[in-house]
């Protein structure tokens, strides 16, 4: 696994048999849609020949490498023998991501959630006992302790909360202005998802019709390495409808689009998400200054690069 632009070096080696010399030939290694070809000299008994090559990583992708194929032929080319060796390997070229501020606005009170340090007068996670003060719920009085101490004592709890971040990336070409805009949209979704997973929050993600595997940040980036715009993917209205169903239960849902998207339609379709879900749309527009506005229940962000997303989150736009 590498990030876009990082160097990925592959190595190919050939060795002769234990009891004989190997005549020269050609080794072919499939690399994505292309093939790396090596002319191999004669290899003496028990010797090894090696060479290496650079796998292009200038764009996000999942590149299949191998298996290697040794090709030997007679001088006239009348006969040829191919020997396949090794296995096929997948090289994941991940999108560029950045570390973002904690997405704390995604946390919701939930009796089955994780405990926090925030004190609460009513929850399921018991913390301690304290003296009763007027206004406390008498149902929480601990009568046995009160009898021993001679003062009314009430149970003090801590909040239990859950967080579930929903991430949505439409794949219809109509939503994106060009390849660079789509790439920035993938980077935004990848950065948000990776940050949320590192924060210990539950994450759900959809790209077009697909539900992405997100049990680790690395797995999410593996999935994002393979996504591309597709003419067969649903338009914006159908995509948001299916995303609302797939991401049901999220405390905050983020939808990334390009400027080419119909944003009035997007705002209308965001009403499909439940009232307990905070909906954020991120319009990626390379070169633009970061902006924020709120229309109804929808927070609408515009970012020109990943630094702009960091700046917006640093001022708490998702709070």
C-alpha cells in the first residue's frame, strides 16, 4: 500500500536449476493494463538474476502485479514455451488524506454507547454517590447509604454516548466537474472517515451503489482506491435516497459533491435523513476559499483543498 505519488518498487528474480545452467529468455510481468518485459541473460548453475522496476503510482488505483511469466523460444521463433511463476499481488494506491480535528459533534447520547467523563443525573453508567440537592430526582436516592450516613444521598452517573458517522460519495459523472474535482472529493471522504475511525467512532460509508468496508482506516482507503465515476451509477436524487436508507442511524452524515451537482435538489433530498441526523454537504471546488452556510437543517461547506477542510473543522463548523 502506498499513497498517491509515493514510490513503489517491484523486484523480479530468476534462478537456474540446481544441476544445470539456464539459457537466456524473456520474463513478462503484468502491471495493471500493461506489461513489464525483461531480457534475461544465461544464468549459470545455482545462480540468481534480479532486476527491479518502478510501478507507476501517479493516480489512485488498485494495480494488479504478476504473476511473472518466463518465455523461452528457439532462435527462429517457431516454438515457444511459457512458464508462469509466483502469484498475483494487488498494490493499493491510496488517496491523499490529512489528519483532521476530532469530529466530536458526531457524538449522541445513547444508553448503549460508550462512557464519557461528562457527569449526568440520569444514565446507566453509575459513577458515585453525592449529597441530595433540591431538584434531584428522588428515584435516584440511595436509601441504604442515606440511612447509614444520616443524609440523603443520590446516585451520580456519567453520560454514555454513541457516534456513527455516515459518509456518502456519489459516482455519477453529472455530479463532478472533472477528474481533479472527483479526486478531491475522494480525499475529503477518506480524511473524514480515517479521522473518525481513529477517534473510535463507528463509520458507515457508501460510494454510488456500493457499501464500503470500513472496519479500519486502512480498509476504508483500500475501498476508496478503487472508486471511479461511472455512467451507470444513479443520479443525485436516487443516490441520496439510497444513501439515506443505507446510513440510517448515523448521528452525522457527510455528502461530498462537485460544483456541477444540483445543490437545490441536494438540499431537498437531504430531508430524507431523520431529524436526529446532522447533514453536512461538502462541495469541492479546487482553488476556492473555504466557506460555510446553513440552509434549514443542512450545513453546506465549500472547500478548495484539504487545508480548507482543516480550517473549517478547526473553527467547529460541525458543532
